[in-house]
C-alpha cells in the first residue's frame, strides 16, 4: 500500500489548504483505512483555548471536500492510446446518436465529457509544470505545441456528431461548455509558461513567442465562437471570471464526492439521556414514598417533600446526563460522514474529532518535532494551547462511472484562521535604530508563529510525520515554512 500524499499551500489571506491523497490500491478489494491527525500549537497570547473556542466554531472554520484523484495521463497517451478518454468520448457520442432517448446513454456521454475535460486539464498542467521545472528546448516546446494543437483539433472535430437533427440541442451546448473550458485551461497554462520564460536571449524569446502564440490563439478561438469567457484588458472581466468558475464546477463535478454528515454516537447519547431520566425518576419516587411514610398525616410537609423531590429529580437527571454523556464521548467521534459518488453509490465513511490536548498527552514523536527553544518555552509558560483534529477514513476501491479506474481519493481541507487574528498586535511596529548621525525610525514586521504537526497512519505501514510553520500577522497568513 502506498502512503498518504500531502501538499499544503496558502489559499487566500485568511485560509490555508492541505490536500491529502488516499491511494486506492488494495489488491484484495478490501476496504482501506487511513488516519490523519493534526496538532496546531497556538501561542498563549492569542487566547485560543477550550473556554474561548468551542468545537462547533472550529468545524465552522473547517471546510473539507472529497473528490476522486484525476486519472494520470500524458498528452502522448491521450493522442495515441487505443483506450484513451478521447476514444471513449467518441464512442459515447456515437452511442448517444444511435439511442438519443436512452437515459443511460445520455448519462454516459455527459460523464465521459466531464472526465475528458478533467483529464485534459491535468495532462496540460503536468506538461507545463514539467517544462517549467526542467531545461526548456525548442524541440520540447515544438512537441508540446504540436501535441496540444492536435489534441484540441481532435476534440473539436467530434462536435458534428452532436449536430444530427434527431438529437436534443442541449447536448451540443453541453459539449460547447467542455470546449470552452479546455480552451480556457490551455490559455491559462500557456500564458503561465510564457510568464515564467525570460525575455532575454534569442532562444528564450523564440520559445516565449511560440508559447504566447498558443495562448493568444485560444483567446481568439473563444472570441470567434462567441463564448463569454474572453478576457479584456480595460474591463472588469466580471463575466469572464464568473464563467470560468461555473465551467470549472460543471466539468469537475464528475470527480467530486457527496458527503452526508451526522453526529457520531447519537443513539448512545439518547439511550444515556433516557437512563438518566429513569434513574432520576426512580430516586425521586423513593424519596417521595419515604416522605409519605414519615409525614402521612401532615399535608404541608407532604407538599414540601413533593416539591423537593421534583427539584432533586431534575438536578439528578441533568447531572447524570452530563456525566454519562461526557464519559461516553471518550468512545465516539464528533461526526460521522457518509461518502458517495455523483450517482449515489457508496464509496466509504469518515469520522472526525476535535479537542484541545495538554502537552503531557502528546505522542513522543510529535513532542520531539515541536521541540521548543528556551525563549518560546518561557514566552508560552506554562504551555501552549494545542488544538487537535483527527480524521479516520475508510474507503472502498471503486471504478469510474465513465469507464476509467480511479487510483485515489483527494481530501482538500481548508482552514480559516480569521479568529486567530483578533488578539494580534498591529503588523507594523516602529523601531529606533541608533547610527552615527543620531536616531532613525525604521519599521519592524510583527508576526506570530503557529507550528503545525501532521501524523499519518495507513493500515499496514509505519506512521509518518510532517511539520510546518504558519507565519501570521494581523492581516492574515504571511507564508508557510516547512
């Protein structure tokens, strides 16, 4: 079994994102179990602790999305492999032409189109990233340009299959959504590559010119087709940005998994609540019977005892409920989430737990990775506040509804840190700098360090650990260090 892969990045000023990939490579078809634990070390000065921060607020700041890992495919394979997604798309379109009223044929066409667009995006991204990370040559750029143009041409030559008179025009419109999305993706990645190329040197200028030609060609194509996602220089580009976001959501929907969350241990909680009520009622009745025997002829005393029994019953019920449920919570998570694909087929489940833990309860390896310096230890005396989040996920190996096997599930966890900024000082502090001519005032950047330790466990493999440091100021996230 492969290990969990992870990547952390800044999403925006107030959010960072951790992307986990859980491999689906079970040879015997059995369920796969993964555990991810997050330890966030928060300075005392930020006043984030169990009294000021409830777990419900933590879950509001945590956003988790699950999706299939996009099948890996190179541009060469897309063009030349016999069973490539382009070949399958042509087959689905031909099938739709033969059986236009078949709901399954309609569903397979739409699913395969979405998967095709997602794979093309992934292939272009990987090719461009490889070009950026390696030594670029004219030959490599020529091959990239040729493969991309051939790919786009083969995709676009399929459109006439949907223009038959007996087919619903909406399918040609859905196809155009995919065409526009691929064009946007190609323009973006080639423009990014052009931006990374130097404008000095004859070879670099020629390479940059060739890449810019591809990007500009896709912008011209969308303008010619009348698509709404054309970017203009002296414009707000509101329509273009909205269109990009919507098309990304439509084409990526084939990969995203549905989740249904519910409180974990709810049945046990209801059972213990009922037992608490029963125990309280039993004790109140016993006390009432005892009072009746002692004061059978005194009506006033009997009324007083009845009132006391009612009060005692109510307090016993609440006290027992609090203690019983607190004890039971040690054996349950906060939430259980049912995971299913876009068509409702079950994929697996996940369980989540959040709490604050004491430094003495940290696993030895986590404490070792945190290893505070003396100045940090004294500044956070008696100890830092440690937020702890745990997720256990169980997955079943599954196949793509569009015909291709998925190799993993991607878990994108986005955490909002806005509430951490409330107690921070101003980001700019004035400092006095002595020099031979007198004193100068210079600015200093006031930042806070939050250490993050991740622990991964996969069935049948040793645990793995990662450490990161979040650098924050009052305006938000400054950077992430590893």
